[in-house]
C-alpha cells in the first residue's frame, strides 16, 4: 500500500508546487467522515456518531466537531466489507462482494440459516473473522468440497448479510446511547448496502435518532470527499510542508484530534 501512497503523494506535491497551490495531506478516513459535506441536503452538524464501513475499515467515531473525532469502537479483525468479499468468494458470487451478496440474497425467499453475531453484546468492539469461518463451515457441511448451487448460495448470502447488518445496526445504536448523541451518519462502501440502509432507517424511527445516509455515489472512494476533508484541514491547520511522509498506518484520532 505504501508504494501507491508514495506515488500519489509525490504527484500531489509536484502539482501543488508547480501551480503555486497549498499542499494538504489528507487521512483517507477523514474523507469518508467529510463526505456528507458534499451533499447540499446535508443539514446535521456535530456532535454526531459516524459509522465508517468499508472493505478495509469498520469503525465507529464520535465526531465532536469538524476535524475532531474520537474512536468509540472498531472491528478487531476483518472489516465488514472484507467479510462480504471473502463470503462472496466462498459462495462463488464474484467481486466486489457487497453488491454480489446483496444481489444473490434478493433471490432467496425462505428462512435462511442463522449465522452467529460475534461480540454482539460486548461493548462497541466488533469481529467478523468468526462469521466468515462459520459461513465456511456451514457451506462445507452442506456441499463438501463442491461449489454451492444457486439456491444454497442465495440462502447463505442472505445469512451472511443478515448477520453483518445486525451487528452494524446494533453497534451503531449502542454507540449513540454511550455517547449521548442523537445523530448518526454512515460512510464507506458498505454504506451502499440496501438492507443495511433499510435497517438503519427502521432503527432511527424506533429509537428516535436523526440519520444521514449519503447518496450511493459518495459511499465509495472518491476525490471529492478527499477535497472536503482537505478543506477542513486547511482551514484549521493550514497547508502542510513538502516533507510530509506517506503513512500506510495512521490512526484517525491523531489527525482529527480534539483540542488539547
């Protein structure tokens, strides 16, 4: 990953220098947090809870102000999007896993096998590695070494999606209660999942919190969200120097740290 970061970073530095523009380093996850600012209909203001769910990250933040975020909980192993991808591969559904699993699940009308919800009642931490293992074991029990047929794949896709959605919604609601906030935003590629969006809408009505879900085009990675995060950083900290290093691992709480 750091190789790609270095290429992009050096290009950005050269472009900024050549054009006489301020150079601003941006944390990728800050882009997802700032993505709602791209939407003219977005009216919520911090503080709020933000659920970031993608192929590489599943984290819950308390956004206390733009540029200030505090980590509340995260997956201890696989991200939700990674569980979708690995589950889809196991079921022969293709890539990316989230859309493939959702499409397969739409074709299943019966009662699906219930997969476990790891750490569902244990604070705000999450785990999706065990869910993937449970899916694999159930497929092997039914199919042995053979590829699951379409009906089995559709059922197990439903089981996988139901489990992931249940965990994410449960943890998001728990984070709202723990933080005392009454607003929730979501972001990242998994935020485009239809059943998740429906389940969160139902939870918002049931629990009485405000919910913002970005348009699908702003759920996945895009340059506009990075620009939105850059505007926040530039306004609060100014431009960066050209010796800013590439960082493959960078806790967001360091970049979006609150006042000391």
